């Protein structure tokens, strides 16, 4: 089932996704992409003869992160006067989710507190096993080398492990809760679910507190050890540690001044929060041991409406590591490029997408005509960006280490561009097949980057060869795809003819690949014209401003405006404004500068209005409601937000 | 509470269907007065229903007539409105003459309802059986939910317990067209069997290698458990789809706990 998270939590081993009423949607361990062990996990109150689930429509919910941390507070207020406060955090060192529940009724409450879980350990609906260790106060469900344990403070008083979907229906833990008393079955196998319970007797305006600990481990022994290791830690101390770890992480970020723009002084705090939230989210979406990122926590496991998002695309990860580099976190580049070195295909390219462990992801790009050549270009482009940021001594070390990868990737791009423009492949949106402006720009960026690195590596001949090819690609792209009457690039060639549909990805000719330079007067005019056309033809009015669609006939998930394309446009506008400042300080407040900077800020604020209430940036915003629509949080959106704010800060 | 209706007909092509929805003051002669007027005016009543249960003082009389094309019935409406028992008249012409319905949406026990062919329901079951793991469990759980909800709705109108729940179940099945039930139950121990002699699932499913009425078993289990407040298990042991002359569902109290022995379904009964 497709469910879009409202917030995420995690540490080095755990990624948890959560709905806005505190219901768990995803529990990924040990990787960010695999395995997802939870189908349903949430609290439920039993009062008299009815169950009040924490995700019932009768609760009014609000959810926010504790500032500068990955700790989530969820407030639920029921129309009958009950209040449920849930504080979720992930332990700093152990793969343990800590869920602190505080329940306060407005009148005396007498009943039960249940915590129900439908676990599918190892992503397996079948062949799971579960048992309840009464002495240790631990309920364990496992499959092969995945073990999930549920314990609590205070220790639960009753429990049930039963068949989730069998004809022995009365053993089902969910049904078992309905009479307010659990059967205490000790063990079961198959497709199973479980519940634990407590008597709850709360006076009016008093508070009862129960903490659920959900732990993951590879063996039963390690599971017990993890639970044992934290037995002396209070919830408050775990909160403090997690909070401090967030602060520590953010203390390394690039300092931001964010001097106000006329009329926008009020957004400084909002932008700072968005910057910090994007950094914190990316920290969780990264696999710290392998070095790469999931595009988004997987939410479409069965590929019902998409191809899924819980994979690494080189295109996305290249953008992310550069954004993190610019934000003050260079180590992500190092780790990602090491990962790239290991995962590069024998022909020098990178696959459409990968599992984070480097295995090929399920793909519809298995052939040379269905691959996405831009991903190899993006990777080389990002490598050179990182290379350019290094001190001289580190530059040499990096180049010595990665030269073989660069050589192989650049030669792949050379082979795929024998006449200048690239051979037919799939576009970055994974929608069309043909020859594309964006892909050519990415190859241009990759080859130019490779050329500069080759020059430093004393490979002058190769450097010149790659640079000449890049220049040829640029020349041909402008000659064949630029539409002088319309003032923008065609998308490319499809089915043998020019496809003139305007596509936001043509921004790639300027940002990030710099095929068009803002320093060149003619090219600067072209950039302006592209921006103007995109604004007039792709913008969608929602949330008190405009979001930008990918292209005119986009039908993917209703053709919503995307946070990615909107922030991509604003990034281009800010870069243009930045180049003007550098060129002419005296006319800083010129109309053009103001138009670009103000317009970009409006798009950034539009993107912030399209986040979840917890501040997660989606891929898309619903064009009718203005609410986050799809793929939450999207790491590419987070990266673009970082880059936008850095550029904005540079303009101040 | 009255179930709303929809009428399916094949009318005379040279005629058209005109419907009347009449609100009337409920007296012992009101319906007769209205019907007499229709006869007097030569309006051929082909289908009708009336309801004065929901509101005993104001009745609703819906009449579908077949008349020659182009006939103006406004004068009849005026005369209808002139009757001292008639409070209001709505009327209209049905052009397609195949499906006529005055009421929308349909409701059952005060909740939204739809009319579904047995074949459509069975098509869903077939697809679930072919493609979904634990299809039998899904159908049974759906049935349990439906059966439980049915008792909760019925309780708004009648007290239900172990003494009348089987009769109510039988009436419900017949009224809803699901089947003709016979039961042989020891009410004290809640053991015995329920036979369904004309099961709608079989009627659309026809022959199959395995029993197909898990939804019905679930409905029985949910209905009886909710009505008696004792948890029962129900399993279909004979099915018309596998060649038996009737479907038979065995009923017994659910075991107090589950153990390895219950994993083998054969031991459940």
C-alpha cells in the first residue's frame, strides 16, 4: 500500500518513516533501502467496548520536529477529550526506536493501552516467527538474520501473537484487542501480528506514560544485548543524547547570514530551519557505510504507481553530495565517489539505479538504448566539482585514486557521442527515448570536468580530446536544439524529429552544467529567455504562488508542479543574479537583479509551503490542494533547497 | 426502514414509462384512493412500492406506469394533488425504458448500499483467489467484518442473542438473496452445522476444485460471535462448487488458545 510519510527518523543503522499521527510506515534496517520490516505499528486505546486507534480520523493531529534535531513530537487530541503526546527518537548508538507515549484524559479514563504491530520481518509476509519472552519483557519477531524486538517501560502486562490473515481468525492480535483482553499466546509462525497491553487507569487531567522500544538486530543475541545495553538509560537521557547529536551535526554547517531582502525579512528563520531540516534529512537518507543515498525512503514497494524510489540514482546522489560539500560536509563526496568506483560498469558507465550495496536496482534501463547517459555525465561533473574544492595535496591523492574511474567514464561518453550529440537513450525523467538537450548538457559538463582533471593529471592529449568533444556537443546542441523564434531549447529529437515541448530540464544547460555561461552576453540572453519561457508556460498557481511542472504534457501523478523543478528554476535565477552582482556591484539593485532574486525567493517560499507539517520536502506538490503529493522526503529536493539557500545567502 | 428499489424492465417500444412519487397522509384508504384514480384515468401501473414505515404519518408511494407516447399527464397530476390525502406529487418520464429509479442513493439500514450482481462479486473473489496469497483468509476476514457489522446494525432495531440469531441469520440471507439456510445447532454448546441450499457464490462461481464460500463462513463467524458474545469458528466442509448438493459450514467454539496443532486446519474441526 502506498503511504506518504510525514516525517523520518534514523541513525547509522536505522531509517524510520512515520505518518502524521505517529503511525509507523517504514522501519528500514540495516540499509536505507532494505529490509523494510513494518506493515503497521501504532498505539490503540481501549475504553469500555471500543478501540481508539491512534490513526483514527477522530484525532486532530499536529507533528513537528524538535528544532535542530531528528526528534519528532506528535500531538493527538481526540474529540472525546483524550490527548496523546508521542515523542519519537532513534537512539544515537543502537538501532532502537524509542516511542514515548503520554496520555492525558479530560475525564477519568479506565481501560487499556495497546501497542499493535504487524511486522513483516525481512520484507517477508510469510515464514516469520515470533515469541514472547515474559522474563525479559521482550516480544521478538524474526526471519533469517533479521530480528525485531519490542520491549517497553514499564514492562507490558499482556500480549498476543497470532495469525494475521488465517482462518483461525480469533488468534489475530487485532481482533484479540477488541474485547480488551489479550490471549498471551507465547509463540507462532507464518503471517503473524502482535499486540502488547497495559491496564490504564488515569484520573482527569493526570498523565500516564508508556515507552515502547523497537529494536533491530541481526541475531537474537545481539538483540538482547542492545536492549540490555540501554536498560540503565532513561528516556530523558536518550532524548538529550539524540538532541545533542543533532546539534553537533549541524554545528559543522556553513555559516549563514541570510541578510534580509526588502519585504522578505520575516523569512530568515524559516530559511534557516529549512536549511537545517534538509541537512538533517539527508544525513538520515545516506548510507554511512556505503556512501550513497536513497532518492527517497521507499513508499511504493510494489511499484503500483511508480518504479519506486528506494534506490540510488547517480544523477540524484551527485547533486546531493555537491550540495553537502557546499554546505560544509565534504566527506559525503569522498564516500560517494568511492562507491562510484566500485559500482562503475565495465563499459565505464553507471547503471540506471542501484541498491545501496552496489547491486543493480530493478530497472527498465538494461540496454544501451534504454540507459540514461546523463548519469555518467553527472557523476564526472560532480567528481570535478569536488576535486576543485580540494587542497593541492589532496587533489593529487584523489586523482591518483580515482583516475581509472574518470578515464573509463569519459571514454564511455566519447563512445556514446561519436558525432557530437549523444546516441539515443532515455531522458532524465525516465519517460522519453531519444536525444536530449539535458543529456547533452550533462555529457558536456562531465567531459569538461574530466578534461580539467586530465590536464592536472598530465594527460594533456586526453584533456584536449575530451574538451574538444564537449565543445562540439555544445555547438551542435545550440545549433540543432535552440529554437530562436521561441527562445528556448527543444527537448530534443524523438522518433526522428525535433520535439519542441518545453521541458524544465533544459535548465541543465546553465545549471548545473554551465554549458551556457552567464558571463557571455549572448548566452546570458539565452538563459534569460529560457527562464522566461519556463515561467510563462510551466508554472501552476497553487499555495499563493507558482510551482513549476516538468513539462507541458506531464501526466505522471496528475502532472503536479515539482519541488525539484521549482527549486531548479530558482537556483538558476539566483545564479544569474549572483553573476550580475559579481559583474557590476554598482547596479546591484537594478531591476534585473531584483526580479531574479525576488522571483527566486518566491519559488523557495512556495516550496516551503509544500512541505509536510513536519517540514519534509516532497518531490511534488498537489496542484489542487497545495499539499505535499509524492516521494517524501525527496533527497534531490533537499539538496536543491540547500543550494538555493546558499546562493541566496551569497546575494545578501 | 425500507430498502430503496430500482426497476429493470423491457417496456413496449411504442409506449413510455412515466413515474410518480407521491407523498400522502397515511390513512387506511389513502393507497386505495390513489390507485383508484390511476385506474380511472387509464394509467397502466406496471410496478410500484410504498412505504409508511419510516414515517407512519406520511407515506411514500412510487408508481411506474406505461402509457402511450406523448401523453400529457399534467391533468392527472393536478387531480392527484386535489385528493385530500395527497401532500405532494413528483413525476417524470423515463426515456430509455430499461432502468428506472426514483431514489438515489440506495440505502440499507440507513447506510449507503449498492446493487451488485452475484457474478461481479464472484469476479472479485476469483481474482483474489488467483492472485493473492492467503486469499481464503482475506475472504474470511472480510466476511467476519461484514457479519459483525450486520449484527451491530440489526441491534438498532431488535435485541439479538443466541436464541434468535440463527433465525435472523436465515431471514437476512433470504432477504438479501444470499441463500436459503437450514441449521442444526446446539445453542448451549454452539456446535452444529449451517447448510446453504442456494448459495449465491456457487451460483456464479460454478464448479471449482476447492470450496469457495470462505466469505460466507466468515460472515457466519462474525455474525454469531457478535450476536452470542462467544467466539466461534466456522469452516466450510461441503461446497456446491465442489459437487456437493449443498454448502455446509461447521460451527464450533474457537479454541481458547492457538498452538502448533491449530496450524493444521484439518484439526480445527
